[in-house]
C-alpha cells in the first residue's frame, strides 16, 4: 500500500533520480538515513542566519559518503525556514576567483539556481525582485508616497556596501521597466543581476551603470544579495557550493591559492561577525581539506582557522566548528535506506518484498562487488529500483527469480550514497564481518 504522506510527484521524482544515480531534489525526507545530529546543527545555523548572524560549514567526506545528499537536505531545510538559497557545483569553468570569467560563471550559475519555498527548483530571482517591488508598492499606497521614492529609501543602506550603488540602480531600473511596461529594461536588469553581462560597456548601454558583476566582485555581490532578499521579506541567504575538490585539482598553485584566499575571506567575515543574514555550506573531500601540498591545509591561515578540536577523538565529536565530517554508509544504514526506497515505491510490489528479500539483495550485492556496495551504493540503489520496476511490470515475477541475473557494478563515477559522492576512494578495503551474519 502506498504511503499517503508521499505525494505522487515526490514518488516519481525520487524513483527517477535514484534510477539515474543522482540525488533527487524533492522528497529527501522520505529516504533520509541518519545524520540527525549534523542536521540539527545545520538547523541552528539557519536560525542564526534568520536572526542576523552568519555561518560557514565545510562538509567533508569520502566519495560516496553523502555530501551532495546532505547539501540538498540542508537546502530544503533553509527553504522551509524562509531563506533564499543559491546553489552550484564548482567545475573547471566555475571557481571562486579567476581572471578569465570563471568566477563570474559561478555567480551566474548560483543566480540561475536561486530558490525559494514557492520555487524550490531554481529560477526564483525574478520572483524575488518582483516580491520586493510589490512590497514597496504596498508601502507606497499606505503612506501616500511615490513607489520609486520608497524603493530608493529601502535600498539606500545598500549603497554603503561595495557595489551597492550600482545594485540599487539596477533594482530601480527594474521598477521603471515594471511601471512603464518596458520588458526589455526589466530583462536587462535581471541579466545584470544574473551576471550575464560580459563587459562594462554592455551594462552601461543597457542600464546606464558603470560596473557589472565580474570575477573580482562575486563575494561582494553575494553579501548585497543577502541584504536585498531581507528587504524582499526573506529570512536571509544560504549559498551552497559542492565539488570544491575542483579547486584542489587546479594545476597552478597561484590560481589555487587565490581561490583559497576567497574562502579565507569568507571565513574571516563569518568568524569575526562582519557578515549578516548569510551562510555558506561547501562540500569537499578529505584530500581537499587536509592535503598539506594542495589542499586547504597548504594555506597556513586556513589551516590554523580550520584546525579541529583535538579533544574530539575516540568516537567523540564536536560539531560547533566549521568542519562537518560525514562517514560512509554502514550496512545498517543501507538496509534502512532500502527499506525507505521500498516504502516510496509502494503498492503491491512493496508488499511482495519482505525484509528477507532486502537481506538477500544485500548479500547478492556483497558477493558481486564487496564492501563498495554499501560504501558507495549508487549502483546498488539503482539496481534495487530496477528490480522492483521489473516485478511491477511483469505480474508473476518473483524477486527470487531475478536476483541471480542482477548485475551490480562497483561505482567509479558520481555516487549517490546517502547523498552523492564522486567515485570511490575505498581502495578495495575489505571488512572482516560478513553480511550473512548481519542482523538489525
């Protein structure tokens, strides 16, 4: 029987994503496994942002440990709490600092993925600006003042920030286009806010402003955006950056260090209380953090600020610092995950798969690829969904008859896990305990 708490759209999205080996953007709570203490800390961070504070977290875990899943879960928590989220993956053409447009491309990707509670799938920037304008219009009607005057007053404090004058001017241009029905002017304002102007000349011709969002100014404009979304009625801004390992892979040390300096700048602002209503969550691997030649620890100022609590050892944890370490899934975690996926699938097929079937499926996976099946289990979960789909579409087929023919390959690419990881760093490690003796 299908769980009534799971909407059809969520069910279809979850199953399609799991089958493709990617992290679903909807319904994560239905398949979430563990991480309760880490999530609680992130909820506190979100509340701190709403209250005018700031936060930064580096989510560190091996490939397949669940970083992408965790970041998506934090994003959904932030949306539920009334924040605006910006999210993007770093890549060779998207960095925190550059001189060739890569940093601007990262900001453009963040802006395209802007999300709110009512638009959780991205593309929310236009609605955020319109909400601000609508709020200003209501205030103007109630006070008897011109709307343009109200907008300028609400944005006046932004002019004290770097790039704030041009930012306020662009918002005012959007209002002018809104008032006069000039769609071209409104579109140009949104293009500027999305960092889609490549040169200052283009920005000046379209909007009459002297500057654009470029490689050097993306962090300044993230702070401007956090102040603006507050004026639009949101709780603050949360920026989620995944795949920071791409900075670790940069060949030239000067470029790598310049990006690390940007992280240091953000970290200093947060730790010193200079930033407000903004938070950062960054996902990376242990090598990205701890490698003394190319990782964050190669930058002495970052190493001292990110040093972990030496008292947190032998099973003790401390989640109050910037580092959040995620461990790989255990066999027990995967068993619960399979149970959750079965519940999401629902219907008579779920009822035809008893707990015995789940244990038999895990044993089969263990015999095929070893411990990798639960440490980086993207392919394992995809195979499980495929098996249930075959049973659903072929009446009379049993799970016993299918298991012998299911092929599960070791995950060497983008991983799902409890979240998403990339590849496998397990190096063929084997554990002495056998799945055949596994019991909950």
